[in-house]
């Protein structure tokens, strides 16, 4: 396989777009003879005549017209890649806050793609609870946050609506115990709504854990000492949904995105990656 030279492609595209070698030379800041030599070299490499020089101006041959589409794309892609890797507007640090229960499966993919496409951008991932992240965002301590809420506040954007479901240990018996033992972290946004729905259904319950650690919650539930609530599609692999368990429905939750005002282009690039990854889960 032979490799097309980007310098000659750039000259060819400039000649085609400007309608002449002289004007293209001025645009490229090269001499007319240098541009002519590059076009000749490209024609010799492809063994094709690309420009029709028989008239007053310069026109494209059928082969030249076909090549122009590729040449423009290759030059544009080269310039985009070079710009992103060298432009200081595409470097910096972004503080991203994501609730602990929706880090997986999308966020690792987002971070991986951003690392490849924007290697000079450092993303500081903070994993916490929605109410904590919103408070940090309001104080300007976060550039971008995701939240799980029943609604969405001004400035927010809903990416997905996901059902809440009950989860427990495989082949577990905790779901049948009364009072029902439930496990939630103290600052978990699902905790109060779940308790309210259990009260409305007339079911006795008690808290099995008093902790701020999601790891502690998962350990308790996986040991079949309690049940908990999670967003569908975002639970740990060692927990299973409790279908037909006789517990009340838990409704829907919105996964929202909030982006700080006046953010640079790199922050909006991250936001686009998050949108793309979340839409793939729909």
C-alpha cells in the first residue's frame, strides 16, 4: 500500500477550490512552482491526470473530482487532530461528579474515550450522592455533575428515565422477613422515598445498616441480611432484581446532567461523551 502525502493533498485541494495554481500558492504561502511540483508528484503517484490545463483556467478531471472529496476529508481530519493535540484550549482539568450508583457501566467508557481523544485533559472523577454533588456544584466546586432525581431543576438536562427496582441476594430470604430489613446509606437519595412507599403500603420495616458507605450496603444485601433499591441496569452483578416479591413499586428516576455556566470547549466535549454513552443505555 502507498501512502498519500498530506502536503500534496493540501495543495491539490487549494488549487481545486481557488481555481488556479497562482491563487492557491498565495493561499498556501508557497511559490507557484512549488505548488505545481506537488500536483505533478501527486499525479505521478496515482498515475492519473487530476487537473485539466487545456482551458484558460484549471478544472478538475473526473479522477481529480473523485480525489477532491477524499483530499478535503483527510486534510480536515489532520487539522482537527493536530489542533486538539496542540491547542491549549483542549487541555486543562475538569471536575466531574457522578452518583455512586450510576458510575457503571457508562462512565469508565466516557473516561477512556476522553483519554484517547483529549490526552491533555485531566478529568477528576468525584463519586458521591446526588444531594452532595448538587451542593458542590452550587458552590462552584464541580464543573459537570450527573444526578438521579424524580425531577430536574433549571439548567439541568434529563438524559434517561430509569425505573427503580428492589434488589437482594440470589436465592435470598430477606425479602420475606417482617419487619422488612432494608439497607441504604444515610445520604442516599432513594432512602426517604423508599421508606415513604413502604409506609403507604402498610409494610413494617427496619434499617439494617447505619452507614455512609455503599460498599457496606452492598455487603449487607449480598449477605442476605437486607434488601435495597437500585436503578435498573446499574446494580452490582452480585445482586439480583426481586421481581414479584410483593413489595411496592418504586417509580421512575431521572438521570440528569448539569454543566456549569461559562465552561470551556473541553467541558462541552465531555458532556457530549456522557450524552452519547447514556443514550446507548436507553
